[in-house]
């Protein structure tokens, strides 16, 4: 038999190796920015076009490379960072494998310009098709600029595997933020399609966190510091009330390297025990410093897990440091979890029974009749016409008319419904006896379905009613959050939000009529967390997804007592739905029991 084993040609071997290092645009960003950090740059600029699919460029003012090194840098296993085996156990730099630039060059076009500070001229290298096309002396500033174009031009399968621009860009921003947070003493800029997304001046960690997360986080930051023999901790955790339902603002850096560690995350979460609202996760930014020898970072180049020698000890040190910090800054448990955060909101006026200016004369006004309606008791089912806090006054008769119309419809279509018998049980179920069966309806799921259909209709035909705010509400967001809001602006408008985007602030002038004012904060928190996921690509699926994530937080909660009119309205609305028996997620909304069922149960 003939010999069949051959050595792979170098360019094929490189392409295969590249698959390990370069998976998507953000992998290139990570490698290039880390090289700039290793080169001791004090200013690093990232330029991205088309979410990195078209172009990624990183420009630094670091130590640069001479002509020979510039050429060498693109070779596989060429590195200036380790020289002997022992160095492997004491890695102080981000890179050490010497394969990043070679891998990138194997799957993209790459242009390198670099100059050391003691040279007159720098070196420019153009690399395409995995070979050097040109190498010339060039006049440039000290430092290095690496430009990567047409990523995966020669690996169509990889290129097709890339997600939409907004998904890829989210990964890019995540990567940029991780590196920027790990190195507050370095100035960073990020530019996307000509626009400046971030400009983070060199400074302290606190400034860096605020630069990335937005101003609103500042007052929630709690410093943490602990020095022991095996590690030192410094950084910030956040007050419990700032904890979010969404993940993503949890940062561990070990020797300035971003890592993920569910185990250490648990140590922090435990430190907050009893202080957090249900299912919320605190944000934190922790720098752990330990001897490079005591950790094994020889992991897969794109992964972020590392192994510690003293895992258990590290767990307990972190855990007690968190408790200590929270205690020291006298952070007390949030006792009333149901009360939401209305006391901190800047629009407290709303909670104080403020009356809107009445333009029209109220002919029914009776000075001796007690005004009892308070804002807090407004029902989540009220239609837009009867929100006491809308800027315009409303006409009671109109409202009655609408109510009546809805009921008429119901009785035409569902002859056998008798709503006079309905009642709420256990603040969660609506019990509705019919002629031959009893319906047991889950109130939260029913309302979720009703709102979902309403929102879906509004998104597609854009007819949402909006209630004007008497005073605009200002909410602060991070760059990333504003970007998400901007991307989904049309949908938010179509369901009834009216707002202006002022830098990192949202000025909200109008909200959907189904909405309570004290829900807005929580609503945005939830919707941003949802939109931050990889959204489906097709427009129906996207609308469906968005409608679900909008409807869910708006739906009335269980353990919430409903008035008789509210129960009626909900049941009416539910039976008007295209699908009344299942939630958008497919869960049962109601249970029906016939006399026969009861008989069988009583056997
Ligand atoms: P590694 O970072 O693992 O050494 P890379 O392929 O990322 O491997 O880089 C190869 C070498 O090129 C580095 O060791 C470094 O000497 C040089 N290099 C890469 N980027 C820069 C930069 N921005 N400034 C100076 N030198 C650089
Ligand atoms: Mg590197």
C-alpha cells in the first residue's frame, strides 16, 4: 500500500489553527488590543466598520517593533513574550503563544504599520492570502497600527456563521469594555462606522466604571479591598438595590485579565445573602491579584476560565470581603421587596396625588364629594382614558361608553358567560362558573396573553395609545443600553413610548396607556436585559420576542388583589384574544372542571 500520510501545507495548517483563535470579529479585537496592552501603550484606539465584518483596526502608542520583528510577528509561534519553558509558569503578559497575528493573517487581509521610538522610519507590511505582499519603510508615529480587513474572506463557512451586525457588535463592545475596565490607567477610544462610541480618558477604576456604565452607577458603588498572603482584592461592588435581573455587569479580573468564574461569582452572591431582591444579580468589578505561579492560564485561547491553586481559600476571602464592605458601608436589607423602587424615583410627585391641570370645566364637580382616587390604587387594566395623571383631562362618559361596548361584544360572542359569579381566589386565580363547567384562570398568565396580543397588534399596525407625562421622566443609561434602546426605538414608539435621546439620558414624555408610572424603571431594566440577548432574525419572530418581553413585566403579578371591575375587564379582554387558553410561551392559562370531573374526584 502507498503511504497516505502527508504534512499539511503551511497555509492549510494556519487556517486550521486560526479557527482556534479567531471565531468572530471580537476575537480579533481581543488579540489586537491585548497586544497593545502588552506593548505598554498608554493610549489605544479601536476602529470598527460594519461590526468588524469589514474592518477592525487597533492603533496604539506602545513600544512598536523594528523591521525584523515586524516581519517575525506574523509568523506562527513567534513571540517576544516567552523565551524558555520556565517563563510559561510565570506569565505576566496577555499573549504568549505567538499565534494570534499568524492566525488572523490566515483568515483576513492584514496591514501593519509600526515604529519604535528610537527609529527614524517605521515599517509597513501588507499581508494578503497569507503572504507578505509588500514591506516598505514608512513615516509614522511611534507605536503600532494593525488593520484587519475582510475577515473570513477565504472561509465562507465561517463568514456565513457570523450573526447580524447588532449581535456581533454587542460582542465587540463587550470585549472592548472588558479590556478597558481591566486597564483604567490606559486611555481607550472606540469608533464605529465613523462615530465615536467611547472615549475613556486614563484615570482611576471608578471613573472608568462610570465612563462605561453611565453616571447612574456612581452613587451605588461600594469600594472593596482586602489584602492577604495569597491574594489581594480591590475594586467595587454595588449596593443591593442596584442589582439587576440581567447578567453581564459582573467582572472579575485576575492580574488584569478578564475571567469568568461561576464559583467565585457564587462567593459574591452569597456575600449579599438576604439583601437582594429575588432573582437579581449585583454588578461588581473586582481585581484579584495573585502570583502568576499560582494560577494556570494555559487554557484555550478564546476561553476565559482559569484554574486557581487555592480555590477554596479564595472563595472564602472574597465572600467575607463582600460582607465586610457591605457592612462597613452600612448597607441594610431592602425589607419591603414588593414596594419596588418608587421612593428613589425622581418623579415622586406622581406618588403624591398630584392633580393634573384641568383645562375644561368639570360640570360634574361636587365639592362635597370626597375625592378618593389615588394614584397608587390605579388599576393595571384601566384604559388610556382614565389615567388620572395624563396631561390632558378625560371625559368620564367616553370611558363608560368604551366599557359598555366591550361588554356588549362579549355577550354577543359568549352567550353563556355570566360575569356576576366570578371571584378572585388566593389573589391569583379567577374562578368563573359557567353553565356546565368551572373555569379557573391564572390572572398573571391571562393578563400576559392580553397584553402580548395588544402589543403585537401595535407593533405591526402602529396604533398604540400613549399617555403624556405631566413632567418628563429622565432615566440614565450606559452607552450599550442607549444603543439597544436606539436599535429598538421604532418598536418602543409603536407600543406607546414617546422619548428623546439626550446623550446617555432618556427623556420620557409619554408611556403606553397600559402602564403604571412606577413600573417604568423596572420595565426598562427587564426589556434591556431581553434585548441584550441574541434576537431572532426574522421579523415575525422578532416582534413576537419583543412583544413577549414587553408584556411580561407589564402583566399583573400574582398575589395581587383585583377589584371586581378589573376581573371583569381582564376576562373580557382574555376572551377577545385570538388565543385565550395558552400564554405566548405555551403555558396553560386556565383549567376547566366539569361536574363529571368533580364526581370522579369524589369517588
Ligand atoms: P503573542 O502576543 O502571543 O506573543 P501575537 O501573534 O499576538 O503573539 O504577537 C506576536 C508578537 O508581535 C508579539 O510577541 C509582539 O512581540 C509583537 N506585537 C504584536 N502586536 C504588537 C503591538 N501592538 N506592539 C508591539 N509589538 C507587537
Ligand atoms: Mg498576542
